[in-house]
C-alpha cells in the first residue's frame, strides 16, 4: 500500500519553516507595537468609523448605547454614548481619547475607549443587510431572527439568546467556523459534481473533477468568507480547506499535525491580530482533537467515526479547554453531540427554506429547545490543571497510552461536571 508523503520531507525543513514564520510574526508584531505606542500617546484622535453593532444598557437609571465600531484605519473598538439616535446603517465621525490603560493585546483585538461623536451619517443598506432583513422578516421572534442571521452572516447573536445557547453547549454551531464551511463544501461540491460528471464523460474525460469542481467551490467559499467579513474561525477554516485541497491535488498527506501547525503559523504571520482571537484558538484546538481522534480510529467504520466518535470525542476532549475560559455548565450541554449531528442536514435545509420564504418552519421547535435550560452552575478549570491537560494532549500524538489517559481524564472531568 502506497503511503502519501508528508508536507515536509524532513523534520529539519519543518523546523526551518517554523523559525521563518515565527520571525515574520515577531516582525509584524513589532510594527504593530510601534503603531500602538503612537496611538495611545495621542491626547485625542479623530477618525471615521462604521457602526458594526449597537445595543442599549442601563446604569444608575440612565440608558446609554454601546457601540462596536470599525475605524477606517482598520482597528475595532467599543465606545458608549448617551445620544438617543438609531445607529443602524450609519457611519460616524468620532473623536476618541486613547490612553495607556489600553493594552497592546487589547489594541490587536477589540478595546474600549472614551469618545465624543461629532456627526452621524446614514448609509444605504448593503446587499448583505437587505438579505439579513429578508431573513428577519420570516420570524416573529427577534431572538430567532438573530440566530439565523448569526449562522448565515456571522452577525452578533441576540443577548437574550446567547446564554441559552451556551447552556446547550452549541455556541460552536452559532459562531461560523470550519464546521459550517465543511457542510457548505460538501453541499456545493456535491451539487456541482452532479452537473460536472455527465459533461466530463461526454466532452472532457481527461479532466480531473477534484481540480475543476474544487476550484469553483473554493472560489465560492472565498466569496462567502469575504461576504461575512472574515470571521477569525472561518478564516482559519478557509485557509485549511484551501491548503487541504491543494495538498490533496499534490498527493500529500492531509491529516497531519504538521499541516495544522503550518497553516496556523501562516495565518498568524498574515494576520497577527489572530493571536488575541479566542475563536481562532478554539477552532484550532477543535481541529487538533479531530486529527487526534482520527489518528487512533483508523480501523473503525467511517460512519461510526463520523456520526458517533467525532461528535462525542470532540465534545468531551474540548471540555477542559472550554472550561478554562467559560465556566457556565448545564446538564443540557450533554445534548451538544446529538445537536451537532442534527445540524449537518439542518444547516443547508434552513438556507434553502429561507431562500424561498419558509424560514419560519422550525421556529416552534427551536423556541422549545432554547427554553430547555433553566439552571446552571459555574465551574472554571484552573490553569494549573488546564495546562498539563494541553501538554498531555500534545504528547498523545506520539503515544496511544497517553491518548487513552487523556480520554480517561476527560471522562472523569465530565462526570464531575455533570453528575
């Protein structure tokens, strides 16, 4: 049996690649740090910004708006205002007041800064916003409208629904990620292949379906990534799909931890702000554990692996990682593996239903599902336990015994959390 070659011929070549990409990341961070120092030393700063999201909060019987803004210079920040305007579909000229309380890591991600709004300008609705309105109009419940816009367009989910989704353990189904991109790849590639095969057999039997159909699918997924404004987890996923398609065409081994590490470093070199993106690191961890499960499940049925081992395995193996960050815990989170399997046909189906104006079809079922969790606890895994778990997981690549040790540990941890 022929064995596919690895992405790198030797460990030495991989090591040099890691050093080069690490050097690029450091240089990029140094440039960003210089810009950051210039930014925080300014007493004030004028900029134009687009309102990405706005919502109201109250404090001391006063109501104010919280705005998430993207400046023309590229950085994203939060600010507050007591102006009673509707900030939907607006650009604002704003004076912000940077200070050294803003850390460099906050600057790379999203930071809060005090401000004074100079003017507000209404902007025409974009095609994306008109599509979002079309989706929203198919639902009487505002929370469900925000749920569908989140899974279609990577928009913020309604705050009233966010906690319920966390208690169900399905936040990964709402935030666009590799899971969604994998479903879209399967649907698009499968549909185009049905059209391509008869034409190929009749007119161009010498062509390679993976190259032609894959190229069209990759381009369409790239357009979708641009359309939803490059969410970090989806960006990582697209890079992996693109690189995976290329290495399969080259006949190189795809399910490789070296491949995963290389893609992660390339993305960090291109987009250093991903260093502070939680969704990026969680999605990377998810793929790592998928690869780890596939490494030790080679002899099992493909259907068993896809429909049982992967959903259950990822849920339990990610428990310590997730609970190092999010303490919220509910017994209903045990539904997460089952809901993840159901989401595979659900996602393309609801896209089709919304396209033809029947997006409300599952509203009653979803409302019933979202009202299930009522009680929760908070169990945060301390770093002194979480870091050894991560190190053991990494060592499990080389040792099957360590892998089963990791599985045992997450089993015990699952019993502690839920029973």
